[in-house]
C-alpha cells in the first residue's frame, strides 16, 4: 500500500474555489482501480494546542493507493489532467509526499 499526503497552497482567498473543483473529481477518483482512500482535509476547528495550522490558503489531500502503479495511473487520468488545468491559475505551490507504511 502507498500513502500520499499532498499539501496544496492556493493563491490568497482561492482555497474554497479549488476545493469546489476538487469535490467534482472525488467520485471519479474513488472509482479508480487501486484507490483505497482519497479526500481533502483542512484545519480542524478548536483543535488541541499541539496543532500546527495549515492556514486559510492551504489544504491537504489524504490518499491511499494499492500500489505505485495505480498511483501513477491516477496521476495520468483524464479527470486529474482536466482538474489540474482548471485550477493551475489558483495554486501557488504543492508538495506531494509518497510514503510507504513502516511496520
């Protein structure tokens, strides 16, 4: 299994617009072969003091995939390419961590 943490920084004030576009692709992604989990996350309200806030212009995408091959196919899918084109002018930066669980 592969874990992915994608940290997305939007242009100021554009996070909700990007999240709206993101919500449109979630059903297609969840139907992809090898997708185990896929969804956005933002700062929890009233989180404990240990929290390091992302802030109003950032969100994370939490993903789990069955393999590197299914993750690669996801990145090349038509809906992901279309989403990327739709929001690229709204994104300032993104950091993607591809991780393997360690037991």
